[in-house]
C-alpha cells in the first residue's frame, strides 16, 4: 500500500469515492477542494493498493498541525484492513505533527449510530484519542480525536484561516468549541 499525490487524471475516481463516502451535508464542493490543493493549501493523497485506488485523504497542515479533513476508503475495499494500513501510512508521513480529525458524534441517537460507533472504534484502534472539544462546521458539530497531543482551539483557527484565506475565512465557520457540560 502507498500514498501518492492526487493528479488531475485521478479526480473523477476520487470524486466518486468522495460522493459515496460522505453525505451531501458534509461535503465541500469538489472544485473548491481541487483549487485549494492546486494552490498548495492542502495535501491530497490517493491510497493505492496493488495498483488500484482504494481511497483518499485530504489533509490540512499548518505549523506542527495536521488535520485530516477527509479520509475515505471506497466501499468495495472496506473491511479488508485498507483503512488501518492507510491510516498507519498517514501517521508515519505526519509523524512530526499533531494529527487530529473530526467525526460524527457516536453518543447521540441517530439512524446510523452503529456506523458511527464503528468509525470511532476504528480511530481508537489507530491510536487516536478523544479530545475534550467539539468542532463546529457551519450547522454540524463533530467530535474530535487526535494522536494524543493537545490541540488548542486557537491553533485550529490558525490552520483553517491559512487554508481558507481571505475573504473566505470571514464567511466559513470552522472552529473548535468547548462542549456544554450539564
């Protein structure tokens, strides 16, 4: 298995995986992702196994942070340890960085609760730990997991500001918040 930079010729295959793996409400426009990648605002990796593209990762970096903005394995390759091997490669590639990601809350009642729990367990198996914050992206709130090193809300803000640039950073809401405790 290998991580390779996404090239122009890969976009249609990656877009198919992207649309299959993420619900519409969680998707950024694919053109936006391509533009930010082309302007070196993100790392865009295709995950290759035996010559086949089995998934992709879209990672934002800033200083010593690496935020796994998108990570997906194609449906036909799930359950075969492709995700585990790919995540290991990602963590090796970004070993000098504090790596973190956002995922749907597995503690709420919802139609895909079992899938959310499996996803959380997968990341725990890959040595991610729950972080004490939530991530607010417009109207959606996610839980955050990291590789054990603390991430401060202002650091995430700096990362997303660098990714979005002006003027988008003033209009797109991507911030870490402290969860309400009752």
